[in-house]
């Protein structure tokens, strides 16, 4: 019998979770936990606490929790590039920044066609070194997660940073509020959340799947629609299953778009990521807390 943490909606989900595994609360005391990223070389997880304007760190070796960076420009999404460097989206400074190995910081994107970005939200790195990120307006719509300000671009887009030139190009411009994004294991698809439902029931709360053609995206059909709250951040495992945040926990979708099951979490979930030595531990950012559970799946590299 499965632990009550797991809700099976399709028999295939039973092969992805384990009955004797529960949900661990690793840290609490945040206002809006977001953007988890696991550093395998150091065995720690860091994430953003957006309204408290800080980045947090959980050490896997001893379970300790500490402030990774205070006054973090209301950071949101984080990821680790192929060289083990932290890449972060910032609401307040409205940019995407890479933290170098020596601790210095390099601004990768702050403008598009001479205009300031809205508030970069989530980010992922492709194997060719290109960096793809979303830019909704959440960080400039109030002073809670950034600084209230008018948008300059006139839309909320998905962007790609060229690894050779550093040029910023818009690759998808038909979103209401683009949010979490992740590549399929072979990088032939890019999944992107539209969380515009946050502004009214008439707006989308779905994931779209794009075909990746070099530096371009084509397609963009709806892959899945949220049945509880809205989607936010998401990750993909090595077999192509999509694990995404929702109002009642983490939803797991098969590559064909079937909702297989849910990991029930007692708080609204904003994001998740795979980590641990075997990449089989799913770290989950609830509203005020960081959770984790082991699954029978490994995060895609």
C-alpha cells in the first residue's frame, strides 16, 4: 500500500513512487519559497525566499539551514549550468545573473531591444550552453516580490541567451504569464508553463510543449492543464515524465500528457527539482517550507 502522500490516478504512477516513503519537511519560515537548485559537487540545495529578499541553503551532509545570500534582489528561479555555476533570475534588478566560482557576478541579460526586462522568473540551461528564461511581470506588479513599475517591453515573453554572443532573443511571444520551463531529456522539446490564471479564471493555467529547432521554437500546443490551482515551476525526469508544482502538491505527467498521480503537500507548491547523489530525491518548495521525498525516478541531466 502506498503512503497517503501519493495519490495514484493512473497505474503507471505506482512504478514511480514507493509505499514506504513519506514527505520530509527540511526547512520552514519562508514567505514564498521558490527556485530550488541542487549542487551535486557540494551536496547542498539552495532556493529563493522571494518576499524576504534572500536565498537559502540546505546542506545535505548535516541537514543545516543557512542564508546563502541576503539582499538577493528578490531572486526567483535558479539553476546550475554545466560548469557548476549558479544562474539566477532577479525580480528587483530585472535581470539574469551568473555567480562565478570566485563569487563574482556576471549580468547575462537585463534588456531586450534596449528596453528593461519585466522580472525574469525561471531559467534553464541547454547542453550547448544557451540559457532560456521566462519574463512575466509578477515582480513589477507590486512591491511584495520586487519593485512596482511599468513594463517597458509591452509583453511577457520567453527568451534565449546565445552562448557565443550573449545576444538576447525572444523565442515565444504569445504567453500571458510564462513561468516555469524545462527541456525534455533529449532536448527536442521545451515545456513552458503559462500561469496567467493568477489574474483571472478566464486565463490559461497550462503547460505548453514546443519543438526545439536549434535556436528556435515551433509548435506550442497545450500539453496539460492544471486541475487544482495553477502550475508554476516544473522538472523532467530521465524517462520524460513531467513533475510540476500545483495548488495541492506536485503533479506527475506521462510524456503523452496523461496525469499519472500527485504528491500531496500541505502547502501550495511553487517549484521542485531533483537532487541527491542519485538524482532520485525530489525537493519541493511549498509556500513557507522546503520539503523532499524519494521517488523511483531520476532527474534528467
